[in-house]
C-alpha cells in the first residue's frame, strides 16, 4: 500500500475519534477528505470504496448534538430559509420531473449540503475557527496545484480527482473563491507572520492558469474590478496596490496560454469550423429558452437540458455518448431555470444576491473589526466570481457555492455575537447596536 494511502487512513481514523469530542475537528477533516478524495487519486485504488466525507459528516453531526449549543441559530438567517425553500421546491418537483433517478441524485446532494451547511454555521462560531477553515481550503487547493505541477504534461489540467469536479472549467470555478478569500485573508492581520500564505496562494493561482479556463480568468478579472469599485474607501488603497501586483503576476505567468487560447478561437472562426466547446453555447441557450416554455413555473427536473437536447438542438452540436447524441448545459442561469422553473430560479438567485449583499454590507461597516470586513469582502467576491464564471459552465452540483453562502452566514453570526466576545469594548459594541443593520 502506498505511503500516502497509509497516511490518509491514519489521519482519517485519528480525526474521526477526536471528532466525537471536538466537532470542529470534523469540519477540518471533511475538507481534508474532500481534497484528498481517494477515489480520484492513484493511491486510492488500494483503499476500500468508502464514502469518506459522508462518514465524517455523520460523526460530526453526532458530535454536534452531543456538545454544541445554539443548534437552532442557523435558522434565523434569511439565507438559511431561502436554501431550505429551494430544497423543498426540488422535493416537490418529483411528480413532474423527466428523470426520477437523476432528480433523486440531485435532491440527495442538496440534503447532504444542507446538513453540511448546518454543521458549518453551528460549529464554526468564531473568527479564529473561520480563519482555520479558510486556510484548510487554501491548503487543499494548493495541494492540487502542487500535484498538478508534478504530474501534468501539458495542455489544460483536467483531472484534479475531486468530487463532482470532472473538467478544467469546474475546477477553476471551485478554485476562484478560495484564491480570492485567501488573498483577502492575506491582506488582513488575522494571521501572524502572514507572508507564508503567499506560497499556497501562488500554487492556487497557478492552478487556475493551468486549467486554461477563459471564463474563469475573465470572471476573476471582472470580480477584481467590481471589488475595487464597490469597496469601502479605507480598503480601496490596499486593494488597488495588491490587485495591480496580482494582475501583473497573472499576466506574466499566463500570457502564453492566453495567446494560444485566443489564437485557437481566431483560427476556428477564420476556417469557419465550429468550436463545440464555445461557439455552440448560444445555440444551447436558445434551445433552453424553448425547453423552459414546456414547464415555466417548476421546470423539468435535474438534467432537463441533457434529456431534451436531441429534440431541441441540431445534431452537429450534440456529443456522442453511450446513451446516444446528447448535449448538457453550459450556463448556470439557464440550467436552474430549465431544471427548476421560474420559482426555482427566483429562490436560487435571490439566495446568491442576498448572501453577496450581506457580505458587502459587513465589509463596508467601519465599526466592525477590519479583519472580519476583509474576509467578508473576500467571501462576497468569491461568490460573485463563482456566479460569473458559471455563466460559461454548469456548476450546479459544485459544493463550493453552498460553502460560500455558509461562510457568509458564519461571518454574520460572528458579527452578531461580537459584543459578547469583546466585553471591554463598550463604545465599539454600542456603535454596532446603534448601527442596527446587522441581522
């Protein structure tokens, strides 16, 4: 058995035992298992087929009910209610879906993510714990970036071996928010001797470049501009300075890749060849508008675009599969609308907008701890980056979206409890209470 596999099992077993007494260890162990993910690694073949993250989630859930207080606090936030409403809608769709089996898979995933959402908000109840969670994810992405440099021979890096992430675009969408939040953590003073963070940040940033995802790189650039434009005045200076440096490094490292990608598009257009990964997107979107008319209110259920694609999309744009010529969605907005209708679309994107707005509000409140404000801005930027990049790829099943919403709610919860955490700062607490805009 490979040493890496032995090490994974040891960490897993010890972590599970500790989790029974300390639920926060279970949260960190979940992210550890997510990024290591034995089924996606060569050394995982020597291990039994086990749902590692599911085991961790169950043990952490048991530990939470044994040790944690305020287990109902997560329900008081509007984001939680919207997420539950969306999941309820998905459950109510079953009698009307086109594929019961596929819809069931998505519904089970949502239940799992709701449990994880509850665990994150209940357990990660302090600034320091949130910082550890951010660092854990940053180190996880850096690990993938490091292994990519060691094993990848050339072209776009596709196989990261992560759950539900099976191509370069989805990998880039997952990594974008981790890079942004990690960068804002670096800008804060929440971590002592913070310059060591530049190492995992470099591996994580390079990982996005290695994916060669034009949508992700574009979304990252647009997100950076939006964060600078809408940031609080006292934060704008450092953002511009470090943002300019990051842009220079990104351009320096990725200029060859960007030129090659642009050249490939130009060549395809000049020879009138159809690039099925890019030029057909508008064809698919137009077809999805027609699909939506079939069930405007609640949609056709998970993977509706794939199921109906032979009926609405020309054969030359379809992809040959074992089930026949099909084509999936490449746009999160149309995916949600077609799968879950106008009602589902309103619930889902209202959740995204509310979470982003909440994080931005906290980042602009100068009465709040500056470290929390910077982390909150990073989280809002991360979620914006995911939404933007997902307009060119279907990230519907990625866990990172729900993670980010949970992290934002965690920040809101921390800010609400800030007066009790800082009893000596009476004036600061009075300002927060008087402000009255934290809910």
